[in-house]
């Protein structure tokens, strides 16, 4: 699974989450995945 797929999967899970604790956990995972994706993209851009 690519990082982009993981981000999209987490977004889908977040849309369907009803429990407050579950939402918080998914939000934290999503934030970490977005940060990782952004770092990877930043490293791909030539200086």
C-alpha cells in the first residue's frame, strides 16, 4: 500500500468513525501519515 492509499483509507475511516476515542486515534494516525507523505514529496522536489 502506498502512503497516498494509506492517507485515503484513514480519511474514509474517519468519515465513518462514531466513537470519540476512535476518531482521536484515527486523526492522530492521519496526521502522522500526512506528515510522512509531505516529507516524502518534499524530498522528491529538486532543489
